[in-house]
DNA sequence: ATGGCTAACAACGTTAGA
């Protein structure tokens, strides 16, 4: 049964209602996973989803920071939230959806950004990020990745050389340091996950999903990073039919600094 | 040449993002 899944770090849902509805009306994914909704669960704008056929919306929010949400046309067989690093900070949620006679497990993640200084001894945010990735790895290796599963979200790491505008200049910048890129790669491989985007886009082609708000002209300077990912288990790999990074949304009115990534399964 | 931007909060300044 065909399934289209999208991930988008929306950087606050409330000021982005215009671009979210524009995206949904144009791309109509079956499931949209959002990160950084930055609002309490009860303040999430359910109406814009319900009006468009997304009858099933699972929100894990909190005031001000982080927060994730999944809007789906298909019902959820099951929903769950996990806390990482002993913090209930709204960075994860899991749903299960029916897929023919099978079940697909979908994990939506917002990995900590990690602050400025890439040294866990002096920067507790960076230490938190590394601990979070470690805990993801051990948890996902405990049988979470058996069968049909999708792991997506803002993983806040640009793992490969062409996932950043300058590999050399970003080696000491949080999101592309070796401890992060190697850690994410270990996590991906140990779980047997396939990077659905790089499955279609050659490793030597630059590809980004995030551009800083501070650039005078984000499109012209094009100093981006690929921080947002969609991974699938080997069971689903043969069904991957295509991906799309919707770069154009970065130029829409009141944009997020991240753009959506879409995967199509047949 | 990383920061020049953007948002939330109970607040017109601080914190966070990456």
C-alpha cells in the first residue's frame, strides 16, 4: 500500500500555519512529522490538519521549547513517547500504522542541537547531545528495529562531507564534528537503517535541509547543512520509490529555517 | 565570515536555535 511520509522541523508551529497549510495542500503526504512545534500540547492547531483529512494527530508538546507532532490520514494502532537522558523534554514520539497486512512503526525524533562549543567537558548541551545519541543507539538495538520501521526527524547532525557547504570549515562546528558524524553513522549501521535520501542522491552531490536565518541571502550563499533525515529498515528498502527535499519552502513567507523531506514508499 | 535572524516567554530583555 503506497505511503508518503514527510518530516519538517517547523521552528514554532503557530507562526507557520500559512506555510504548513500551503505545504499540505500541495504535497498531500499521508503522514507529516513535525519537530520544534514550540507550544504546549493543548495549544497545537489541530483544526488545520483535521480540515485537510488528517484526522489523527498525536502531539507531544510543552511550552516554549522542542515538541514533536505527527499528523496522519491513517489511524494509529498504537502511540508512545519515550524520554531520553532522564528528561521529559518532548523530543520523541512513536506511532504504529497499518500497512496492508503489515504494521509500520514510525519514530519521530528531535535530537538536541548541542550548543556552540563542541567539547562535552565544558558544554553540557553538547554532552547531552552525545548522551542522547548513545541512548538512541542502545535502545534501538534492543529489538526496536525489527520488521518494518521508519526513523525520521531533525537529527541535528550532517553526517557526510556533502551534507554541509564546506566539510573542511565545519569540522569543528557542532553538527558536523567527527564525534557526531561517526556516532550517527554507528547508530544508523548498528540498527541496519538505510538513509533513504542518500539512497537516491549520490554521495558526491551536495544536499541540505537547513539554512541559517542570518545569511543575507540564504539561496545565493547556499551555506546549508543536511540535518533532517528519513531512515528505513531493510524490510522497507525495496519499497522506496523516491524522495524529495522541498527547498522552495525556505523562500516562502515566514519560513522555517528547515525544509521538509518527503519519502515515497510503494 | 559564523552570525548579520527569529521566536517564546510574562517579558521589552533573555534564552535558544545550529
